[in-house]
């Protein structure tokens, strides 16, 4: 029995949980929630099982389980991401990321069926494009990427749409990047993972590339998922600007107004206008379904480290995108472990990505186990070195997920979500007669 929920059903959730009224003001807190998006890391079974258990508990809680590019590669036995021992080589013909995504989907199907967890979706997270520099791509690097004339057309349109000034050397490097073998390999990994993984949501992570390259590459990828793969329902998340990592020094400027932290730098009127112009242009041109942009958070928050999130920017941007596109373009919250969580974030942040906290919870369960049973472990006593420590890690993953589900106000919202999903119609597939004679 298929238990994992589909992209079509997740689209219904997007609209059914829109957190703003007609004037762009937040609905009352009891009418809002944020989806927990839990990252499952290699080796997948322990965290996946724990996350699914958390969603299945009692009346049920909605959750997205995310598989990153690296986790998919490792699950697919990528020889550089998961080096085999001497004398062993990977012989599977399918791309590691694609077959890894497929295996993750199958695993989640098993667990959702085991626990009757009917409110779980799968996402592909942080499919990051190759690094770019003008120097690195000053000359062509193969032709396995986008066809040259198409790449140039995409870039010309992106540069004009965003009002950019790009020099000749940069322009050549942009074309060389998009047409390169490494970009082609990245794109085929993404397409293969989307096709075989059948995820409800998939992230195109190109936010670290120059603005014109970001727009051009995202548009090309989204268009090909819709047309070449004929996958029109999958929610494609684009990255307008990248979220940094803990320890990186940067001054973030907040949207001015009552939500800006006291004494923090704020954006000028011109910066606000430019941001809204560029992000609306980006979403309109790429036709992305979801968006990530900087709101003051960072990935991999250390113990006790939290970041004030830019509620003002979210309140200005999210209704503007809905007005432009005629549908909700949800904000995807990266670096969710370090979010200084507050009621005003519930709803405007559609999904809160959690990775570091789950990793910490699982690792600490093992630290405590080893501290408790060290003598027995060293004595090779089976009870100490057997399944008990794995069960403890599964339970830690479940407890970590339940904690965030409660913070995000999605805990035990199963009945409400099932009401939303009850009206979703099955996908209609229209077949036309081919011209084949035999």
C-alpha cells in the first residue's frame, strides 16, 4: 500500500495552510503551523524510522523527510562519497544519487506502511550545483551541459530581466559554466533523482552562483522537469540567495520596522525595493514553486547558538509572491536548528529544515550508551554491543522530531491535515494516439 503522500497533496497543504489574510497580516496563531522538514543522513534507516514514528504517534503529525544530495549519493554507493574497501568497486549502472533517492523512497514507503503514518512526504534537499569562479571557467570545460545557443539565450534574458551589467570575461565564464561537463553531470543527477525518487519536493541549490547564472540555470532545470520528465506536480524549490554557515562573519541587514532586533543593521528603502524587485523577477522567470532566501539564519548552529529571523522580510515577501504568481510560493527555512523560534515565524516559514539537532540527538544517545555500558562493551557482552544501542538512536530521532513538531505547532494536527487532503483529486493522465504504425 502506498503511504507516502504526493506532491499534488503537498500543494493542497500549501494553499490550505496559507498564514496571511487578504491584507497581508498574520492569521491568529491557532490557525497557523509550520511543517517540520527532517533531514535523514546516511545511513538512512535509523533516522527515517524515528522520524516516521514521530509522525505516526497518536492522531498523527505532518512531516517532510528530506534526503540531501550527499545522503542520496552515499545511499547509492557513490565511490567518492562512500569509499569502498580495497578490492571492491561500484558496478551499478544507475547514477548513485538517482538510485539513492529511489532507495530512500522505498525505505520510507516501508516505514510509513509499518506504522500507518499517513502524513509523511519526501523531499530532495540541497542538490547543490558545482562551484563557480570566472577564473575556473575562463575557458570551455566540455560540452556536456546546456546546449550553447540555449545557454546564451537564457543568460541574455536573465541579465536583461535583472538589470545587470556583466563584462565580457564574466559573460564567457557564465556560458562556459552552463555548457560544461560538470554542470551537465549535476543536472543529470538532479533529473535522475527526481524521476526515480518520486519526491514531493526537490531543491535546486544554485544560490551561490552569480545572479544571472542562478536565474538561467534554475529556469532551465525547472522547465526540463516539467517538459522532458513530464513531472508537473513536483514542488521545485529554488534558492534566490544562499544561507551561510555558523562561524562565517557577515553583517545581515534586517527589514526595518517593529520586527527588526534592536540595534541591528537594517535595509535602506532602496535595498528593500531592489530585493523585492529581484526576487519577484526571479520567481516569475523561473516559475519556481518554493523559495529560499536569506533571513538571518545560518546552517549548523553550535550549542546555544540562535539567530534572530527576519519576520519583517517574510511578511513583505511572501504575500508579494502570492500576489504575483496567483498561488502560494512557500518560504523554505534553512538552518532551522538555529532559528530563534517565535510565534510570528509559525506559518510564514512553511517548512523548517532540521538537521544538526537531529544529528546531535542521535549522537548523544550513543555517547550516553557508551558511558553507561563501557565495561560491558569492552568485555564484548552482546547486550551492550547489540541492537539496544540502535534502538536508543531510533528513539532519540523520534523524540527530537516530536520536540520540533510541537515548536512548529504541527504536533497532532493530523485530523486537520486529513481534512485538507480529502479534497485532493487523483492526477489525470491524458493519453493521445501516437503516429506509430507497428
